[in-house]
């Protein structure tokens, strides 16, 4: 009987619990033992004992945000001695297979364990949606809707006071969240790391709106694209408008997962177990169109995920 261990690693994302639930129940359905390790790779390195799961162990978690297995970042996994130590702990616990749910850093950690002889499948769970090879990651849809709710609320007060609001969202290296939320929320400008912004153009957009009696403007700024406070001051110096800054922060990561993320987490969790049963290792579950397909972990790092510049151009057209 194979024993599957589950680890959630790195930043949490809504829908991770749905994926854990699917791995546990699909694994048990196929006759496997399934267990979890708390606090990600850090828990592995600290020798945390595995938690053996039954069907009821994952009851009432599909609607919960975050990860009930807890998570942590573990830079020690880049060291060979740590990789060996983590693999030995899994083997000592009788673990044959590992499912890692997380983002790019978690995938790198999983690859090191796969090279240590642990059969491994990864599931992309990150609100950044920056994993190359999959159309979407678990948590992205919920985070976009959280930002969208903030945009809707800010628009009410921005209109009432005839102000310009700058909203900072997560996205240190990528602008997928900013773009999706800005396009869906009708933002006047979207600032992302992938495309250098033009302050004059942002200000011109604001002024064009004012000239046609528009009572507010919303500017979405990905955290890695610009210092929002410096941008705010620059806009005020450039044009005579009243501005306000809102930093959404970690609110974007929390909350009950959307139906999209619950479905995606469930499908990817089940697929991970199916592939382990087939003997696959070194792959991650990717959404390609409507299908869940296996993609090599190596290819994930071959190049950065292409930024959808067509959607960015559409946002510019629709926000005029």
C-alpha cells in the first residue's frame, strides 16, 4: 500500500484546502494511505510527525481559506544537506509519494526531493498566477474577486468626493492580479512590472475623464511596478487633483475560496493522485483550456510565463 504525504508550502492561497481534501479522498478511494505534514518544507526539516488522514479528517474544509496544514517559507531547502534530511524524514515515515501544493519556490523544493528519490507531483497554488505552463493557479480567481470588491467600494467613495484613488495590489514580479482586477473593475490605469508606465499618460487619462465630467479615477498599481506613495505625490504635482492611496495587503490572500478555485483545487488534487498511481513523478497539474494536464516541473522554469499584453491593450482601450 502506497503512502502519500501532502505539503502546502510558501504563500497561502484560497483553494489549497480543496486540493488537500481531493488528494486525501481520492487517495483513500484508490486504497492508499494519505498523510499530511504541517508547516511545509520547514516542517519536514524540523522532523514534524506525519498526520494520518481518514475521510473525515478533511470534512468541512473546502470552504475555508488558507491552508489547514499551515505553511512556511523554507530557504534552507536550497541546501543539499537539507534536501537529503527532508527526504530521509519522509522515508523514515514510510512515505512513498509526495504532493506539494504551492508556488514557484515550492516547486523548486519539490524538484530537489524528486531527485532524492521521492515520487513527487506538484499542484500550483498561488494568487500571483505566475506559474509558466498553466492557464490558471489555485487562489487567483478568489484574489481577483477580493480586489474587485475593493475597487467597487473605493469607486463609491471616490465618486462621492470626486477623487483619484490609487490602489496597490500584490504582484512583486508579475502583474496578473493587477491586470485582471483592473480590467474587470474598469480601472482608468493599470501599472504592472512587465510594462514601464508613463506618468504623463496616466495624468492625461485622468484629465480626459475630468473634461467629460467623469467624477473619479481608479489607478491599480502592482506592488513591484512602482512606489505607490511616490506615484501619488508625482500625480498631485503634475495635475491639480485630490488623491488617496489604499494598500490592500494580505487581505488579498484570505477569505473563502470562490467556486472556480474550489473546482480547480478539487480537479487538480484528484489528478495528482491519479498520476502518482500511474507512476508519474516530476510533474505539476496544469490547466490547459478546460483540461488538467501533466507538465514537467523542469519546463516550468525554462522561461517566464508570458504576460497577456493583448488584455493589457484591451484595458487601455476600454478605460478611455
